């Protein structure tokens, strides 16, 4: 015997609300974590920070 459609609907709506609540909590947590990061220096491009110009060291010893 199957549950009534109304009970199924109620259960699905409760699950949807729970998922929405979890997502909202995660979103809030990310917002808090993002706000606590150190501010970046606007003059330093994070994509190229730490790159040294010139020849790069070899990843292994070629002459051995």
C-alpha cells in the first residue's frame, strides 16, 4: 500500500526546505570565511605573484 499523495507532497516539501536551509547555511559560512581573508594588494596581480623572470631551474638533473 502506497502513502497518500498529500503525505508524499508534504515529505518532499520538507526535504526541499531542509536542502534550502543547508544551502543558506553554507552560503553564510562562505561569506564569513571570505570576509576574514586578508585584503589583497591591488598593485600585485595574484596570477603572476611569485613568478621569477629568466631561465627556470630544470625539474631534474639532465646531465646524470
